[in-house]
């Protein structure tokens, strides 16, 4: 989990698709920019949307009332530690249950729970348990 320095809340790697960028390129770039990790991302195929909160309207283009979210995960090498950019001032490695407890956004709490359940099912079937991309 990453602590957002200015906004003072815990969240995962997140961001927007930049002009000229393909949707699938954005999560790899955001992961690299926010943590220094250059890794392939996996689309977890859990699409969501949320209404823009009134107190955050200035952060969005005029007329944007709802935001579409695509969710991704990445495998983190053992022993790797993030190099945070200016957006974040702390990080924590947590269990899914603890991450859900401190995650700011309800939509992201749903994704963390989904990934934890998916990993538990995979492990029960003898597969490697995936780790979400959020440090």
C-alpha cells in the first residue's frame, strides 16, 4: 500500500491514461513511475466506475461526472522494495485483510478482496498464489 503524501490516504498504484497512450500501457507506466518497478501487468478483468466526488471536481476535466476503472495486478520479485516518487511518502507490505482496512477507496477494497480470493482458490488448486501490484 502506498501513502499519498498530499491527500493523506492509503491507496494502490493508480493513475490516468495520458494523451496518446493506449489504455493497456498506462498501468505499466504508473507502476514504474510510482514505485520504480518495471514489470508486466495482468488485467484482472474487473472493470468498475465511480462518480467523481464533489470535493475532487477540480481534479477532473469539466463535464466528467463518472470515471471508468480498469484493474491490474503485477508479480513483485521477492525482496524487492519500492522507490517512491513525489506522490507518496510511505509504503507498507500488508495482508489483503489489512490492506482492505486502510485502503481509502471502496472500489479498490473490492479489487483487493477479489484478488485475495482468486489467489486462495489458485493456491488450493496447486498454483502459485498471485500477488497484487500494490506495494
